[in-house]
C-alpha cells in the first residue's frame, strides 16, 4: 500500500473492518427466502438487458466482460474499497512523493492512515445500507468479487437493501426487484454501448485528483473536519450548518480548476442518472404492472424528511446533489426525447463533444440547438 513515513496513507483493511462492524444488520429473511431473492434478481438482471436495449435503441458490445453480482452489505463495502484503491492510487502516489522532509508528512504518516481508514469505513457503513444497486465502472477483480477480464465494470445488486425498501414501501416485491434491475441495467448498457465513456470519466476524475492539494497538513486538517462531523464533535450550530448549508466532502477539496472539472462531471452524472430513471419508467408500464405505485412511493421516500444527523451526513457526502442529479437529468432526457425523439437523443453518446454541459442540463433546448443545429 502507498505509505508516508512508513505508515499507510489509507489503512484499507481497517476501512473494511470498520464499515463491516458499523453497518446496520439487514432485514430478517430465511435461508430459503434469501436464495429465492438472489435467484430472482439474477433473472431480472438478465431479462432487463433486452428491455433496456429495445427501449433505448442502443446497440451494445458483448456484456460478458461486465458480470452481475448479487451481494450483501459487506460485499458492497469490499467492492467499493477495492474501487477506491484503484482510482485513488495516482493521488496517493503523488502524496507519497511529497512526504520527504515535511513535518506535516510525519504527522500524517503517524496517524493519517488509521484515521482515514476509520473515516472511510464510517462513510461506507452509512452508504452500505442505502444503495440498492451500483454499476462499478472501475472494478478491479478481487478473490470473491470477479470483474471483467478486459477492463469492463461489474453490476452490483445489494439484495438486503432491495428487500428492506420493498418492505418499507409495501409494494409488490417481484415488480420492485425488476424495476431496480431496469435502472442498473441502463447504466450497464450506457458503458457497454458507449466504449469511450469509461475512459472519458476516468480522465476527468484523474484530472480532478491531479489538482488536489497534496500538502500533508492540509489533508490532515480536512480529515479532522470529517472526523469531527462523524464522531459528533460539532456543536449544535455546526450540525445545523452542515445540514442546511455545509460543504460536502467533494467541496472540501475543491480548487478553482477542480470546480471546472466538477462541473463537467456533474453534467455527465446527471445525464447518466436521469437517463436511467427515464428508461426505468419508460420500460416499466410494459413489464412492471405496479410501476406507477412503486414510482410514487419511491419519490415520497426520497423526499421524506430525515433525522438531523441523517441530513448532516447526506449534505457532507453530497447525497443532496445526487438526488438533484436524478431529477435534473431525468427532466433533461425527457425534454430532449419529446423534442427530437429517442434517436435524436442518442446523439448524446456520439462523443465527449455531444455530452451536455451543466448549463444545458438545466436548459435542454440549448443542447438541442447546439447538437441538432441545421443549415438555414
């Protein structure tokens, strides 16, 4: 592992152990019921492929390099830690190069790896009980988590979370499981049908990380700020600020150059999430009989007020922005499809130049005018 002063920059094993210890237990199910849920999710993931491709008109490369894995919460944690290790390696290598002769580096080397490992574990424990599914774009293979042999991603379906939410919403479980699979399969289709998309995203993320401040004392201060929030070290006033107007973790590390990159990343993530929601609802009426009920109850769940601590955590993690991406992206996709049809919308996948900007996500007509402009 990357290290500073002989100590790990991030204690990845401690992150996994912390998240696994802190994550909430899943819903109670019998062994037979668990097996049935896993089998059904796998069937739905397979059937979703054709539904999504037929609705979107998106051709695709061979999907054998993007396996579908049904996991529990601990499995989701392990997969994401491996993904973080892969994605953050260039940044951690950069920080390692800065450690020599730095007093801050010595301090960070002494405590940073453990603190960061615990903090990462706490973040993942919070998310592990909330994520229903996830397409892992950057997915290195692990012993119990296979990935594509030629660099493809993998699709994770978190079975206990799906069961928990379908029970909370009191909806038909079979319909709900298919509905979730349609959303996640759309992400899988986006990346298998658009070969340049993964490299584009990785380039933007690496550019963002490359602009990250690597002064050890600055990094340590940011870790402490996160630690105080999650350990309850803030005052009531600070908690309210975190919930109402505080900065997310991403915002804590922004430079002017990063804000520009983040604008592009926000636009493409809004597109991907909104497109998945649009497809999920578009396919739904034909294959999910209770889709209207599911969508209504799911929207209510998203909008439902959470506890003050939950609100603070969501703000810190940037989950509020994630919810806006679903809403704004879906509105963009719907407006464009209404204007130029699905084939016209699919020009968005032509190249990075045809992706919408952040401003165009808010004003779909501007994207249509730019990409579909015709000679007078």
